[in-house]
């Protein structure tokens, strides 16, 4: 559990124009890697660890901590020997950073669909996934989660070893890791959204039991970062909106991968106010690394601002690019905790009309009713056919 520091004075509302990293203020640095797809010792990315580490060297004089955040698809097919190669690769990056500056380095990793070993995908899991796909409100308990995550065993072993964080807590779908940086509590919420992944992934089919984690939103910390592999457009329509709203209400920054296109920005909507997002690149796609890229995010702890720069392979080194970057410092969206939250019990009461009105109507005859019911909005007349009619409320008001 983090200890909360006193509030600091708010910074200017306007982003600071600055195309150079700030070196005169305390900073938390996030090296955001994604979609590495490690398959064998022949992978060219395995020789680029020191080049990747060099991208953060200019930030190290002011860095209080470096977080290496990996948003999924570490392995190509979720196998133990691939994670062994990944462990050596990540250790090279970490070693290069700590040799450059005496700064703590922590790993945060989540699984992607490539971190599932589908050779272990049994019939029971396939039936469960099919049932979840076909249900608007599937019942998700521990037995379902354990079965669906059974193909991620080698990833979990790798994660526990590389993070080496006995204080992290949670379950197979949601894991929390907290750190104190310059008196501020940083909370990384690591989501396993690939627990229902298939060998051939389809957009709009993923499901996450968001109702099981609603209590997390009220747990106030100074900076909360949600890390997941798939962006929101990959989730089913039954869960898309509540999941999107919940994440944006919960996180100051949402970090994702999978789509191989870097982007950064702030969204502002009525339901969740402001939240920032950082979308990952592909670190290893083409054999020649021509599309290899990643993000470096700098969090100015004192000012409450952040900047994000995309680094792309330039043939001999990784170089910063304008595409997919926000080199200006912007305000880190604040998250307010409602001191008077509405309980789930009361929400059920106000959502429940308390009665069900059924009126049988013949379409070939007129009808009159002596009911005196005032309804704001409109009623829907439900028929036994596939067609439903909308009935204006004026028909049901007394003349």
C-alpha cells in the first residue's frame, strides 16, 4: 500500500512548449515496449537491447525511477523457451540503464494473445469461450477464469520472475503493482484481457468481467496507469461501453498495444472526464526491423505533466520521430474521488421501475384504457413477433 503525499500546487493549464526532455525536475520514466513476438535465437530484436536502453539515457539525470512497461505479445506463441530469450533480452536493457545511472528499474508486463500457448487449448476452454461469446451477461467465477487462463502458465511464470515484486497483488485477470516515487503513489493496474483470446483473434469479441472490479475505482492513488494489450475496439458490444467508461474513470493514463500504431492523446467525455492514452508500436514485426519502434513517456512529478516520444529504428540506432509523439508537456488528467458515491444497492432501486405493465392490443381494432399513468419518455409495446412498436406516452395520459 502506498503512502499518500500532500497535494502540490497545480501547474499551468496550458501545455509547456518544450521539444527537449526536462532535466531540471524529478521525473518518472516509462519505457513502453509492445508486440515483440520473440520466437527464436535468430530474432534480430534480441541484438537491440542496448540500443533501446540508450533512448532513455538523456532522461536519467532527473529520473527518480524507470518503469519498463510491456503491453503484451512478448513471445510469439507463449512457450517457455521464448520467455527464456525474453528474460535475457530484458535483462540486457535493464543492465544498460543501471550502468548509465544509479536509478531503480522496475518491470510491468501484461499478456497479449501471442502469450497464449494454443497447443494447450483444450475442449473445455473452447466451450467456455463459445459460451461467453454467445451470452450478454456470462457468469464468470474462479473456475471459468482458471480454465481460460490455463494456456498462459508460461507467461505467468515469466512475469513473476521478471517483475520480482512480492508486493504485487490481484488475481489472474487484474494485478496491481504500486510504487512510491518522490512521495507520490504510482499504481499500475495490469489487465489480462487475452484470457479469452483465440488463435484467430476477431475484433469486437473480447470480454472482461468489469463488474467484478468496480471497487477499484474508488481506491484513490496519486497516479494510476492501466496497462492492457488490446485497445477498446476489440471488446464486444455488450461490455464495450461500461468497460471503456470504467477504465477512463479509473486511469490517468491507459497504455495499450496490439495494433502496432503509436499514438498518444487525451480524451474528454461527460461520463469519465479526462484521461490520457498511450498506444504502443510493434517492436519486432518485419525481419529487418524496418518497422521497429517504441514509446518513451516522461512524467514530470512536481508539475503533474507528461510527454511521450516515439522512437523508430533508423538503421543504426533508434531515433525520435514526430509521428505518434507528443513532445510538448501536457497536463496529466486528474482523477477525482466522489466523496458521496452511489451504492450499487441504491442504483438497483432507482433503475427498477417496481412493476411490469403488459397490455395486449389487437392491431385491427381500437382500444381505450382507463389507466392513469404518467410516464416521462415513451413506452415500448412488446409483441410476440420480432417487431416492437413505440407508443407515445400521450396515448396513456387521461384526457
